[in-house]
C-alpha cells in the first residue's frame, strides 16, 4: 500500500470483540496489539467501543500508551465519546481524551448514506459548537464522521454542503466511498483546493455556527493569517411530514398509474438504513415487483436493478443515484425531497445555470460597506439569488442573515485581497480581510501527541 502512495488504516475496539463480532483489543491486549500494528506498518488506527462502557476509561488510555511506545507514528482515532453522556458535548471529558493520546474522536451518531443523517450531524455541531471549539486543534480533532462525497447517496448540492461545513468545522476529511466509482463531479468537490486549504489551515481553530438553528445560518472560522472563512448555509425548506405505513393497497388505489412516481437512474431511499428495507427480490419484472409491493400494506416503494431490488417501508430519506437502477414509489409527494440547499462552498461561488450574472443595487444595510453586488438566479421555482460582494477599499461587515430574503445565500471568502480561482468552478467571491469573530478560548490542555492529520 505504501508503495502505491496509500496509507494503511486498521480497525479494532476496546472490547473483547468488534461490533462485527471479530477479535478486538480488550481486555488488556492494547500494548501487544499496538506493537503488532506498528510492525505491520499501520498508519491510522480506528478504535471502536462495542463493549462495557466502564472499561473505556482505562482501555483507551492503555491503547494510547501502547501506540506511544510502539515507535511508529500512528494516528489514533477514538470512539469513546460517542458512547457516553448521551451526545451532550458539554459533559464530555475532552481533556482526558487528549491526554490519553487521541488524535481524533467520534463524538456522535454514525453517519448514514442519506441527507437526513448528514443534516442531523450538521445541526449537532451547530448546537454544540461553543463547547467543542476549545478542544479542537493540531493533534486533536472532533470527527464528524466520513465524507459521503462520491458514495452516490447525495445530490451534488448536498455533497458540496458536507465538504464546506466539514472544512469550516476543522473536521477530518476521510472519504467513505469506492474510489473506483467516484464521478468527476464528486472528484472535483473532494479535490477543491480552497475548501481543503480552509480545512487544513495551520491555526487549527474550529469554526462554529454564529446564528441560531434556523433555515438560514452563518458559520465562520478564523484562519492563521487573520482571514476569516465564512459559510452561509441555507436549508431552504422545513422538514416534510414523514409518510409511514400502513398504506392503502386496494387494487384501485395501488394499481393506478398516477399513484406511482417512477424514477430512472435513482430511487427513493427509506430512512433507517438496512432497517428501512422490508424484503428483497430477484428475477422479477418491474410490473411483478410493483404487484408484490401493492400486496404489502407496509411497502412504500422499491428499488429495481435488472430484476433485483429491495422493498422499502418509507420513502423519506431522499434519492440514491446509480446509473443502472430505477425505482417506483407509491407513498411520496413529488415535493417530498425537493430540498434546495444554498450551500456555501467556502471561497467559491459556483454557477448553477448558464445565465450571466447581473449587477444590482446593494441593499441599504450593506451599501456603505460593499462596492458592488451581483445576483445569480438558480431556478425560477426556487427564486434563489446569490449575493457576491467585492470591497477593494472598504472594510466589509457581515450583514445579519435576517436582513436578507430567506431565499438568499451570501457567499463570501475573507481574504487579504488575493483572488482565488477554484478548480472546476467558474467564479469566485473575493473580499477584503474582516475582523476575526470572537471564538471560545483554546484549551490549555496540551496534547501528548501533537500531530496534524
């Protein structure tokens, strides 16, 4: 692996077996396992829980000491906080995690391959940002979980949202995809140099949400040279009312053509991961699969791939996109997942259609601070416009999001005046330097193993 330019990651747990039932490192095998992993050339070690919580306090410390004594620089990922204190970040002993040698730790729920799961993680980090920020820095980071970019379960807009918020939040960028099947669009997002530069900024200060958990949000992060990276995140719509079984599967209702939404190249996914599936099938025609779904009052729809697929108990977690797959859902509203996210692509404003930008008079709230304002219409149905500003001689201020239309996203990068052009993106928004926002004080607790990842 090293010869091919890749690093070697391995998994174990502070329990007798892993969550999958395989041998793990507890009890009391941490030192031996650490030495063995070092001998194998391991670069990254994920240590899960999966056992009695009362063992973690000593177990994670023992593994940290074992890795320290192994003689190899192994990045140590701890899952300890995800299993304690019910997700309340204000109660977590982050100083203890740091002193035990953890370079990063999983704080909260496992991410699932759908937007609802990703959105909940963003909300969690927004809610607890001030409690989390003091304990993030070089050598010890809060892990928001893996990137879904390129895993074919998010839209392009949703993938950009994750990359932007993860970068603002100084979260480790760990891909959870099959590298052989990553699209060029997703590859461009993963390789966006400006987003990576924000994520890897040497100051190492975590960004936080500055606004409340509303449909339109302001996130910001101080950077090493005095710049500020700003992300405005627009959820754009309230959560739809979930549609759940049982369903009316009478022949008249379920057999009607207009009852079904037929998708090609994608299907509506059920919330709950594998538990959202209520059965599988093979060697059926599309019509036969539909008839079987109609016969089950718990069936909301199904995926279909060359005669095989899965029956779904709901259709509430968005669409999954694959070239060969199609799907039929009888229990959705056409607008169920018409989420539009005015994602803030840090340092970048990407055009969503081919119409040229138009300059317009800046709103009075910001007119004295910005030299010019531009708008880009995304889709008439969404009535979205993006405000880009340039102030070559004036000190900009950050306007309150409440001063703008709720369908407005402000894309800004606070730079020292140098223009940044992102790979694969046609426009950038460049502003003069803005005064840093007030962040919580950094922790005085040192890291035993101060290394960047």
